[in-house]
């Protein structure tokens, strides 16, 4: 991001900021001042119209003198006058990098996951964000269909990158159909504009069989390759469909045949473009659906699309292979654990579970949780609900398990709540079974440590 110009000048009647403190860095200026999580930053240097972290960083990063107005959780307000080094950070982390209302989506994609949810979930799950600021700060995907003239002027000055762009197809009519938006067909013009600004971006193509695969996929990959190096990578992922689609147009899930077809197209593209190995990546799910082995570790480059499920399986398996020589031959006392995941996760973890079960006295039961909540077509661990776990384990004799182990991707970030609102503590109490949470989904070391080390209560 360039820093020569103030991000938000002129203000153009921006709304007042809503910056809530999530945490305070230990030993920071903010901690010394007594600012606490839950406090609200009302103004910086007299302005209450900072829109996001772009504005905040501009005001704070190079200043030696600051005036902060803060409202504490008890309702009282306080003004702090601060002297600091020009590059010294205050140590404030906010609940969101965006302080004004989030820009929402103006498309009606039939594969939008938000529209495939039942009623009654927490309100944040129904927010259709399509905000370029979140794309930069939180790596969320945007479509570029809702940019205002002011957004464009601000992007041209800030040049924030990388951004994450939902392309789906560069064929105008196909993209208009995919987004259900007649203004959505000019994606190559938008991406060429970002390229002209030297703003880097990652791309995503959601494969909907019969729509964004086949010739559309071939053309899209060829078009996006012309935008390198600003186009940094392309993640090709399968459409996700739930059972809550009565009001949406019909789509077909990716099966073995369509997965094989997509793999062939991508492999042919890589053969045509010698350097495409570090550009186009398929999500792990395609290989499992096709029954084909994963690419080697080196074929994922620097793993630019992990959050899109691209290379997560290979990274986890490689991490396990690196520590395999340190595994014990036996455990002091025999015990059983159950490792809970989705159907896709079970495929990934099977070789790890098989190797761990070679340890004398240890039995790891790898159990894919049935997705009653979303339907059988949903097979990722991140969508497993608390009730799904209770329903699956209630059908079994679980008295012999020392604990159940789950990945943190099943939970809302920084909480112990599943998508359906049930908490780990609640289902643990219901099942009378201790639960352990693997916080790093890419770390085989943490997973193995959870399995082999005694439970904290047993120490």
C-alpha cells in the first residue's frame, strides 16, 4: 500500500467511526494508558471519521503526538494525549479492520453459501460482505461489482494488495449468469485496471459443473495468465451445496467424472505454460473426489491459497512425515481416542491415523461426522455442527474413549462455539467425554501432541 497520500481525504461525509478494541498488546502504550478490550476509540487527532485501518494507520504510524478520545465500557469517556516514537505502534487490535458499515454484495450467485443456510443462526453468518477493505485486511473474496467512484479513487491512491477476487469466469456471459448480475461481465476490464495500478491480486474460480467448467475454465485460465505478475495465483475450487436450496436455481455438485475433467484441464494448462505450476492450483477436494493422489509438496509453491483448501492436505501430511521418526513405539498405558472431522478430513487423515495405530497401546478412531445439519453433500470439517457431533457419537458406545479431538476450524474464531451455537463445553457435558481442540489445522505436531500427551486433568 502506498503511504504518500492520506487514505481518506477528502472525507466526503464519511460516517463516524465504530472502532471497538478487541485486545491490547502486553507492554504497549495502550496498556500503559489503561485502555481495555471493549473500549471504543471515538476519535484520533480530533477526527471521528476514520473509516478503517488504512485511516488509523495513517494517523498513528508517523505521528509523534496523538490525541485519542476513548469511551470505556462503563460509558465514561477519556482523552489521552500521547508522545511516542514516529514508528511506534499503540498496541491496539480492533474487532474489525473496518470501522464503518461493511460494503455488502449486490450479486445473487446461486452457489452463495450464505443463501444456503437455514434461519436461526447467529446474525453475522448472514452478512454478505463484498468489501475491498476486508479483502485486503482479512483475505476475503470480492467480486468488484459494487465499487463506487469514491472506492475506485481510494483504491487508485492506496493501491492495497494483494486483494482476493472471485472471478469464476472471464467469459462475460458466463460470469453474468454465475453472479446473476448483468453488470458482472466486465471482470477482465476490472482486473486490467488493477494491473494498471500495479495492485496484486489472487483469483478464485468456483467450479459449477455445466457452467464454469469446460471451455469457460480453459478460457478463464488463459485470460488470467495474461495479467501476471499482478495476478498472483488462481485457486480452482468445487461448488459447495447444502440441503437448503429450495429458493435457488438448480446446480450440480462436483462428482468423480467432473473432478477428473477439471484436473485434466488444469494439467493441460500447466503443460502449455511452463511457469503455470506456481500460478494455478486445485483445491484438495478435486483429487479426493477423483480418487487421484495429491500433487507433491513442491508443486504448491509458497502455498498462496491455503484458506481456499488448496494444499492443506499436503502441508499437514508433510508435517507428519517430518515428525514420524520421533513417534514412540508404544505408550505407557493403553488408551483410545476418537478423532472427529468431516468426510474430506477423514480422507486426508487416514494415513496419519493408520501410522499412529501402529504405536503399541494406542488406538485412534478416525470418525467422519455425518452432516445432518447441512446435508450429505457437505463434507468439510469447518461446517460440522455441535448437534452433528452429538448425533454421530450418540449412536456409538463411546465409554472407551479417553477424549475426542476436533480441529478449531469447526468453531467460530476465538470462541468454543460451533455454527449452530452449541459450545464445546455443552457437547462435552452432554456426551460425558472430554474434548481437545487442535488450534493449528496445518500442524501434525499439535495433533500428535494432543493424542500422546496426558489430558491436563490427568496430570
